[in-house]
C-alpha cells in the first residue's frame, strides 16, 4: 500500500468509527519505551486488524495497467482442445 494513501484511508476510517479509534488508541498507549520496534508493532493485534481491514476495503492497487510486449496467436489450423478433452472448431 502506498504509505500516504493507506494512512489517509486509515485515518478517514478511524474518524468515521470513534469506538474503534478509542480501542486502537488504548492499545497504542499501552506501548512503552522510546524506541518502538517492528516486534512491538507486530505484537499489537488490534493495530494489525485495523491495518488489514483498511487494506481490504481500500486496496492499494485496485487495478493494474498492462502493456503487451508481443502479439499472441491462436492457431486455428487445428481444432481447439478444451480442458475436458473435447475438440472444438470455433472459439465460442
């Protein structure tokens, strides 16, 4: 997820749900120490749930653009064999 976009969506969602925001804030206030490590962040289940739900609802890449590097050709000189093993003379 793009960090700024993901953060914006998370903050928007938390602003819409004050009870979730309060529960997350309570969990974060339990963390002590000057330096927070990844192990500390990974040990916060509610933070993990909030991040995952934000990513689920607001996917970082809802679609992707693809560029064809070369043409594909479907040989129609022979019948097409489907997954079920049946032969067909047309694509439809």
